[in-house]
């Protein structure tokens, strides 16, 4: 039997214990070490509550639990994402594995159950070609850990042909060319439009000749503006569950907004655990 992962939570609250931590324990997802400057309580033997001396030390105490190998996953509670990242990236903590950290979001559509891995809608603002290559590699690694043995990664642009006046199409072609020369266990194509990447009928109507015809597993957005708009279109207008995790460090970080509902936070936690 596989040993349960231990998750260190930065900025846990009593409400989070009730709505996220206890349900996760009951589902036998993981164990927890909770960090807060407030006194917390939880009756479960799978949950340890630690009170930091002040709000400023909550994040450093949490990351130190990772450094000491007491936990293998980080989770964001009621704190800012930037506070966790600053601590994770400190050289002395030794947690920076890759040059580029990125966010992956797994989107599961309610009506069909179809899943997409979208990256990076939240962390890298305007990645260059080398950063997009690293972001794509991170997403492919997550796909493999989710059981997708040969994922199809679409490097998105507004068009499926290179247009010198459209930088995203030029960069997408360069990313795809890199993976042609340096293949992984994945199919990487670009530039490719969102409709061709996700809709077989659109690919057929446009007579797209590539290998990805509406069946992309990974959607690599051109930059944070396009990614954030797409992310929020899914979360606000399309019935779906959207999870998020930061990958590329020595441990994954379960990432969700403080305003997200419990289902989203549990989905993000599950994604981070699977991404180890």
C-alpha cells in the first residue's frame, strides 16, 4: 500500500480545516501539517497543527517543513501566492529544480468529463521561446504523472500558420521545432488555434493536416493575458472543475484562490499530490 503524502499548508484557517482538510483526510488523500499564526484545532490523527510565532513566519515555517522532508507537497492557504514563491525560490532552501516554474491547471468539463491541462495562466507573464519550452516540458511531465502516456500539446496562437506580424505564431513554431529535434514522449504542434486544438469538426472543416485534430491534452497559452482570460472563461461561464498547481520546483504547490470553493481547492490538492 502506497504511503500517504504529507502536505504542508501555509496559512491554514479553521474554516479550511472544516471544508478542505477534513474531507481530504476522510477521502484518504493525504496527511497534513498546518501552519498558522492563530491557534487551530483538529481532532484527526492525520492532521498536525503548528502555531507560528507571527504571521510573517508562517510561510518560512511551512517551507522549512519541506526542506526538512517532513512533507512532500506545499499548499497555499490564506496567504498570497507571491509569499510562497519567494520562500520556495530562496537559494538556501534548495527547492528550485528547474529554471522555470509554471502553473498547470487541469480543467474538467462537467457535461462530458473531458479534461485539458492548460499552462501557464497565472505565473509567467510573457514567456519567451526558451521559457515556453520549459513550460511545455513541465506540462508534459504532469501529463505523464496523470497517466497520459503520449500527450498531445498544442502551442496556441490565433492562427495555425506562421504570421511574421503575429509573434505568438512565430514563437509557437519555434517551440514545436525544438521538440521535433528533441523529442519527448509527447506530440507537440504549433502554431495551432484553440478551435483546431479542441474541436475535431473545426480541424476537419479547416483541413488541418497536423497530428492534433481536436484532441489536444495540453493547451500552452501565448502569455498570461490569453491564459488568464481563458482560465476565467472556464471558471465563470463553463460548468467545470478547475484545479491549479505550481510545478518545476522540488515539490509541487497546490494553488487556488482564497475565494475558490472547497471542490476547487480539493481538486488543486489532488493535482499537486499527483504531480509529485
